[in-house]
């Protein structure tokens, strides 16, 4: 009989000054793909804790060392001394409930509320609510890049009404569900992670949107048809690799919302790559070091 591998969580905590809290929180969130706890302490300092999933001691040590290297480089940018990282182990059973205390209802963009499935919320006039259970290994939608993407998607519907939307790398399905609530008639959501697809299907079903959103692990290159709006909140390198295929799937004057991009070099490179493919910048949104881009295809697309 094969012994089932147990999953545990490495909790990493460190203190950092207020000037670096947002950058540290974003870094840990990106590296862990999970919840991040931020607690003000005193004298302008905060404690930031991240949670990393692992199955073996070697994997635990690899996660810790990688985080230490990344944090040391980040602290150097802020002219701060090497951070002191405090680590502890949380077993899967305890983590399954303890992480939920950090996720409460919040307005991610005007009139759109993200609510965890275990919390109650009184809906106010004009508000729409997305209820999600992100699962232990997925983010809660609180990352700056998600907010930027949703804000730009919302602006597309204020300017008109995209009928067909494609969400690439859907994760928990937040962007796909938001597009549906904003008024899209047909939404396709894809992710190459089977676990993400499972979580997204559960969330879409929970929000009674299963008949309006098609979710699958289909590769982007295998998607057929054209879309009025394509959104992708991923990472810079993946967005560059996908650029030709994304562009090919757009209708004339179609729009693309891209997020998961850092200010500066990454931002400039994405604009250059997509610009060579005929897309122009319509809007740029910033939050901390993150950038969201709304691009528009030419009339001949």
C-alpha cells in the first residue's frame, strides 16, 4: 500500500517598517499563492506572515531559503538590513480553519463585493456580490493585481457591453464571474491547473453562474472563436509568451486587460510586445508597484 503524503504549511513571519509593508506583502503573496497576514505592531512597524504549502522536509527548506533570498533582495532596495525570518509548522487540519480569519467581505472595486462563503453580508443598493471559497492554496482576490484587473474590466462595461469574454488563468474564477455580473453574455474561463479549475467550478456554481460561464483546462492555443474582451491576470513572462495567441483571438477593436505586471521594465516591455502586434494602450492603472493595462486592437484585427 502506498503511503499518502501529508500536506503541511510553513508559517513565515517577519517585522518590517511601514514603508516596505505593501511590497513585502505582495512578494509573499506571489511566492506563496496563499493568504498573507499583516498586523501593525508599534513604532511604524508591522508583522507580515505568509503561509507556504509543502509535503516533504526538503520542500519546506527550499521554500524557506527561496523566501529569504527574495526578501533580502527586496530589503536591499529599501536600504534595510537583512530581515529576521521566524518560521513555524502548521498541520493541514489546523490550517484548514485558521487561515479563514484573515478573509472577510470587502469591496474590491466600486459596488462589487468579494465575500467568503463562511461570512454573512448585507447587500447594499446597487451592489453585486461574488461569494468565493478560494481553497487553501489560492488567493482571496485581495492582491493589487486582481483589483487593477477588475477595475479595468469594469470600465470596459461602462464604455460599452462586451458580449464574449475570455479569462485566461482564471484561478478562483473572480474575473470571469465579475465579467458576467457586469453584463457579458458569454464567458469562457481557462486555467492549466486542474485544482484551479475545480475551485473555479465550485465558485461559479456557488454563485449560480454555471450556465453562463464555461470553465476548463483547455490550453489557450486550442481556444477557437473570437472575443470582445480577453483578460489575463498572470505574470509578465507568461503574458509575453501568450501575446500572439491572445491577439489572434480578438475581434476588430477588441480589448485586452492585462495584470500581474510590475511598474517600469515589465510595464514597458508588455506595451512594446503587444504594440508590435497592433494593440494600443487605452488605459493604465497603478497600485503600489503593480500595473494594470487596458489595450485595444486595431479596426483590422
